[in-house]
C-alpha cells in the first residue's frame, strides 16, 4: 500500500500529485452545475408566466428550495455509507456524477414532471458524489499528512472557482437567454466533469476501488485511539429502543421536509399530516415530536460514555446548535436575498457607473478563467500522454466556457446600460472567499487565533452585521410593496460580511468534530453534524417563507432585523458560554 501511495506523487503539479488536479476539475464542474442551477431555481419558480417562469408565490418557491437543499445534505449520509460499505468511493463518484447529469437534463425540459424528477436525481446524485471526493484526497495523503492542508486548500479553490463560474454564467444564460439554457449548460459541464474523471481514474491507483476493509479499519482505530475509550464505546451499542427512536425521529423529520412544499403547492389538497391538536397544525406537531425523540435519544446515550467523551460530545452538540442557525440565516442568499436583488434593487447602471461595472465584471470573469486555464495547461504537461481522452474532454469544456464568457461580455458591452442579473450578487460570496481565505488562514495560524467559541461568536456577529446592513437598506420599502429601487451597495456589503462569517465557521466546523470525538465515532458524529446542516438548510426556507408575511404586515426591513437579532443573540451566547464549553472540551483547541 505504501508503494502504491508513493507512486501517486511521481507526477506533480504545483508540488502536488497530478491526481489532485483531476479531482480539482471534477469538483469544479460539479460545483459549477450545482451552484449554477441553485442560483436560478427560486427565480425560475417565481418568474411570471410571461417571463417563461411558473409564476409561483414566493412562499412555494422558498418551501421547495429549503426541502431540496436539506435533502442534498441528508443524502450524503446515505451516499457515504454505500461508498464505504457496498460499492467503493470511485464508483460512488461516477454514479453521483451520472445521476446529476441526468438531473440537469431533466431540469432543462421545464415541465412539472421533469423538474421534480430532475430535483430528485440531483439530490441522490449529490449524496453519492459530495462526501466521496474529499475521501479520495484523504486516502491519497494518508502517508503525507503534512501536505494535506495544502491539498485541501487547492481543492477548495476548485470548489469556489466552480461556484463562481456557475453562478456567473448559468445565471446570465438563465435570466437573459432562457431558463432551459441555464439548467442545460449546468448539466453539460457536469457531464464533462464525469468524463474527465472516468478517463483519468487510473491515476489514483487502488484508492477507492473497493469498499473499506473493516478489519483494517479496526486496526487503524486501535492504533490511533485510546483502547479504554474504544472498549467503553463498544459497551454502549444501540439498543432496540434506541434504534426505534432513531427510526421514528428520522421518519417524522423526512415526512415533514416533504410535506412542507407538497401541502403548500397543492394548497392543502395533499397533506401528510391532515390534523390539528390544540390549534397547532399536524406538521408542526410532527416536527416537534421528531425533535423531542432525538433529544430523548441523546439523553439516554450520552451519559453512558466516559466522562471526557461525554463532555466533548456535549460541546459538539452546542456547536451543532449554533450551526443550524448559522446556515438558516446564511442561506438566505439563494432565496430571500436573491428575490430582494430581483424585485427591490436598482440593477440598471447607466453612464460611467454602467461602464465601470462592465469592466469589473469582465476582470472578475477573465482573470479567474485565465488562472484556471494555466493550471489546466500544467496538468496537460503531466498527464496527456497517459490520459489523453480525459484531457481532451477537459479541453473541450474549457473551450466552451471561454466561448460563453466572451460572448456574454461582448454582448453586454454592446448595450448602452448595464443590467446586473439578480443571480450575479451570489457570485460575490465565492469572490470574497478566494480573496479573503488566505488572510483568515494567516489569522488562524497567528498568536491571535481565537478559541472555538469566539470563532462561532465572531461568525454569528458578522452574519448579524450583514443582516443589519440589508435591514437598513430595506428601511424605505413600504409594507406590502412588490418592487423598489434600493442601491446595490447594500447587497455588496451583506455578502462581504456574510462571507467573513462563513470563513469563521464553515472551514473549522468539521475540524472541531474530528478533534473532539475518537475515530470510531467520527461517522456517527459527522452524521449528526450533517443532520444539523440539513436542518439549517430547511430552516432557511422556513425563514424565507416567513419573510412574505412579515413584509406584508411590517415591511421587509423587519424580517432582516429579526434575523439580525437572532444572529447577535447567538453570538453573545457563544461568547458567554466560553468557560463552560472550554471545560467540556478537556484541552482540545
């Protein structure tokens, strides 16, 4: 095995194995397709029939969007299980990419049947694809841990490059040319990502070909963990009652996630929970019961672990709780903030302002494309002889990207004014991440590196600051107003503060989970963590739905102020509880 892993480092690009850049481009096209489609989904559902949309009320669109994004994260647990235990990582990646390609193709048809089938395929495909790309990197660098941080940094640059280009180009095509173009192009590049990976997969040697060897996994665990803790965990198996609690809680939660959009879109005709109790709707009762059952499960299990492990798991639970609300507010970007950009923001720039925007937009598009194309050239030098077809498909994909980008920019320069697509503002998140990530990385490595609680507190504080900014910007919008002309500066600022908040929370979250629990519990606790993220994603849709009622009664600014107070409140809570959480972490930093 050692020799096999060592051979991966023979052909290097920028000091890393060429295989890392195969993953870089595969992930880039997957993120291109995902974020490109995501940027259009709410806009498509809520666009008028005259604009070839479905003319849905915003509440319906927010409901189905929240369900879709939450299922994407829940599906990763299923996809990760199948990859580890049944089919192997590489087959899971290929299956996931194929399903997502078919999903985008269905979305391009735009009929009700194909849109819903397309969303289903995208959810399942993401479940197989998303958790397994990073697993390949982890195995590639198993014997070179000192280079792993650099590898993940390069990989996540591919993630953000794909998100950036997907939102920019798919958003433009969908809004300016036609929705089918936006959805379809996302699928085309997902297909190129699949073909590129398929024809170059031998570059990874034996990594991910078969399910993990359980015996080896146990040996690794015994080497890397305290034997006493492992024995303690093995004396705390899941009992029949505990498994029943998990089943009931999961089933009720899933039914609630599906029922929310189904009951709204059918206007009550189809309702999985068609009852009321003491004035509360059946769906509300169901999700409360699901939450209570999950809490009961934790109360039963956690006290049975060793005191140190029990305390660390409680710390993870606290961070998971904060994370739910972080994503619920952060993910207003593709929902309520995108609608704000479309309906309440003055996106038409004239004269010098329009010309300056065209220049900035051109530089934002062409410079990243140029840098990534240079990386592509370096990869070709190392891999073209062995993996010709992979390189050819990658070349075709980049040729098409350049054609679309130049065509988009030249067409915009022919116009007297610049009309910014509503989806364009979401691009700022990826742009800010690429720009600011190195600065935050330096901060974490310095003597001023804040503790875990303060990172969450700073992240939630920045999130609240962003919402306060947009609340101030929306202050002049009257209750019930359907349109307005607010300056774009408010959206530029909200994405800046939200991205800085993301850099405080998102990159370090899973790192703390891995530090706080032993290896044998990583899968279970990562499952709990992704469950928290999925709840946050669904809650984002619920928050966005409530924005409509609040905007009608008190004005849209009130909705953003509400999210501001929630963010600041949790920031203060995280800071205040620092001594308690520090004690629970037992020395983990």
